[in-house]
C-alpha cells in the first residue's frame, strides 16, 4: 500500500494508458457484439459511480437516477439529430437560442449540455426533496423519475411519446465510453479526498454531529446530488448514442433498480465497487438473456438481480469490494 501511495502520480497515468491500449486491442479483436457489451459497461460505470457519490458517500438514498439519465439522453439526442431527418420524424426544430432549426450540435457539447440540464433539474428538485430523509427521500426521488417518464410519454412534439426517437447518430464508441468513465472516476475520487468529501462522509455517518460541527447539511447534500445528476445525464447521453434509439420506458424503475444493485453489489462508498458491479451485472445480463429467451422464462434476469441483492444485503452488506461500514464494538 505504501508503494502504491508513493507512486500513484505515475501509476494512475500508466494504468489509464494500459486501459486504452487494451480497449484498442479489444476493438480490433472482438466481434461487434462483444465490443458493444464492453462499451455498455463503460456507460454503466459512469451511471453507477455518479449514484455512488450521492448514495454511497453522502448517505442519501435517491431512486431518481434514471430520470436524470433520461434528461441527458433526450437532450443530446434532440440536439445532435440530423437536420434532414427532423421533418421525417416530426421532431421539433431547435429554437434560435439553441442554434436554430438548421443547426446540428456536435456530440461533445450536446452531451455536456444534457448533463447541465440534469444538474439544473437536480438543484431545483433538491431544494425541496433533500430536506427529507430515509425512505421519504427515496419515495420523493422515485416520484421525480415517474414524472420525467410521464413527460417523455406525453410531450410527443418533443420526444415522439412512446414511439421514442430513432436514428440517433451512434457517436458513442468504446473510447468515448471509457474516456468518460475514467474522467468520472477521477473527479469523484478527487471530490471524496477533499474537504468537500470529508464533509459528505461526516453527513453520512452522523448528520446531527456534522451539523454541530458547522457543516451545512443542505448545501453539501445538494452539491453531491447535483454532481451525481450531471454524470447521470452524461451516462444517459452516452447510452442514447450507443443504442441509436431511446424510449421513455427505457428510463423507468428497472434501470434505477439495476444501477442501485451495481452500487450495492460492488460496494457503495468505494471507488472500485461500482466498477465491479457494473461489469458483473452487465455481463451477467447478456449471458442470461439468451437462456431466458430460449426457456421463455421472461423476467429471469430481474429475478437473478433481486436474488443477488438479497444475498449481498444479508451476507456481505459492504459489497464485494467494500469494507464494513459498521464494525462490532
């Protein structure tokens, strides 16, 4: 551990270089199907790490993560949608303040703007719901996700309703996916190891004691909620430009449930835990899915996820790579 701590300045960049070399090899060696799965793991790492900041480090229990992903996905999809196809798909034309009807946004600015819209929404909603605690906060954030899904279903001129938006440019590749994954992990790691992160951990362990020490609970909760929402919006945009199509039901409770399990399974309150959880559950889904379709036992993947969640909570609540949050005294 001392060796790693002393040489992390060199080991971290070296690890990133090795990672992208392996991604370059896999992009050329593996089939498109396997490459798609590997790329999807990177997207889920962004989503799981962002939820981990809110739930694992701040001690909140938010279930509205899929809603923020939907905001990011629809924003980036609408902004980057080809101009010549807008009339064909009856999509609303961009107003002048977003470039006008004949402007198609580049991928990166559209992705970032989707994250910023998610952040603004998190600030607005967080001012109200973050005064709640425990299961009250969970229910309120879940209600936010339901509202966003309902809006996506009913604002047909903007989202095409239940039909969804097809023919989205597939900009997300393995490099975009893991580039954002590395950036997300690095930023959250820096946040956690700062005074801001220590304040979040204090709030998680004992909100009352943290408040007595002069920590503004709402301020730090709101910032962690908003930062998590930003990266959730990025993950949603990456997902939309990987799949090439988005629909409201893709951002329902199932997606939130899946991301929560990734965090809990890997180890909430750790950096490596959500990475492991995202990789394990994504690979497991694509292994079990053909079996599910062959046996015609629909819902088998969700049943396995739920079983894993129960087993982890019962026998290893700190997760696969986590540490115990509560030790015997």
